[in-house]
């Protein structure tokens, strides 16, 4: 069985712990977590020397147990390479800094930059230069009809033309309603502003900070983009984007999660705790500025 890199990443970081824990024998599940937690440690934004030492110890144990659990036949070159990843991170930085995912994702684009089998490199370079020039021209188009014609010609749509342009470089999509979908949202707005605005428009989907966010209740998501790390380091679940005629003109309504760090289990031999975060029940709703949405987060057990 061969895995795509994106499939392996999803298994290791997102759903492997949840899916495999009920079905694998404990010794095999613990072996999987050695790999999973080691990868997690070296994908963080800020990595300490302690993280590197722990990841190295976890992967050394993983490689040794690979022979015992799956036989020497399966101790492949890729498994052996795990022994050197900690050194690579120490020299070159986090694993995501040397990842090939951004480049691999552009291969499909490059396939459209040439035709036939002759002078492929020159064709790709020429088409790429033309495309860069077109993008510069597109930035100068002001009239809506002209922009629409340009987009039909190049087969692309800008995000602004498919939604409502709002203050602060925010584009709203999928207008939810002009009345509150939840009384708690009105309470959060009134608490934030001191007075509830008379006219409020709620959006369940919006584009902000180069990320397409959606509310928890949005029923057609391709990805779960409703859990965000906020500017103050807390985590919130997006409930709606509220637009109104007062200052500030926009507020993102979120359910702030009260999180506590837990230790699901500990590797007794290495003395390394496997840290996790879980949601507490006493969460609250509040309104925040759109620029306070820092980055997406994955939250198991809260959304299906």
C-alpha cells in the first residue's frame, strides 16, 4: 500500500489518534504515536532544543520497534531516514520550512503552461512570464464590466467578484440573514458595542487574512475552517460575521473555548509525556476584530 504525502500527513496529525486507538492493539497504537508525536513536535512554529531531543528519542525507539513489530523486511529506507530528521531540523529549521507541498501543489498549474512535447521548458517559462504580465494588467482594471470580461477570458474569478466587499479587506459570502441566528450572538454584540445596532447582516462565510472562513453552522464546507487561533493566543469557534453601520463596522462572533493541557499517556521508558489540549464546557461568546483571526486550527471531537 502506497500513501500520498497529504494522506500520510492527515493520518499522522489529524485523525490517526482518533481512528486507530479503538482498533489497534495497544502495543501497535503506542508505536504509531511515537511517529505521530515526533512529527508534531518538529512541525511547531517555535521549536526548542527539548522538542528536538524528544523527537529524536521517539523516532529512534520507533525504528527499533519497527523490526520487532513488523519484521526487518519493512524497515525501509524511508523508516531509516527518520533517524536524521531531528538533525535536519536542528540545522535547517522546522519540517514545514523544507516541505515540498507548496511546490507539488503547483505541478497541476505547470501542466497547463505547455502543449506538445517540444521545448517544454521554454514553453513553461514563456507562458509564466505572460501570465505575470496579465496579472499586472488586471490590477489596473477598474470597471466592473471590463474585469468580468477579463476573468471570462482567462478562466478565473477574483474572490471580490463572488462576494460582498466589506471594510478591512474582508469579503463576505453566503449571507445568512438580517436577524440573529442565535440570541447569544446579539448578547455578545451588545456587550461589545454597548448598544445593539438596528441593522445587522450576518455572513456564514467570509474571506479574511488570505483564508476562507466559515461559521460553525455552515452546512456545505469543503474543509473545517471555523476553528481559529486568535491574536491573544486563545482559540475560538466562528459563529458568524456581523456587519453593521457603526464603528467598528465588522465583528467576528466567536465562541471562545476554555482549553486545558492534558497528558493522554506517557512513554514510561523515555519519560516523555504526550501533551494534548481538550475543550472545557464553560465556553463563552464574544465579538472580535477580523484581523484578530491568526490561523486555522484542527479540533477533534467537536465537529463531524
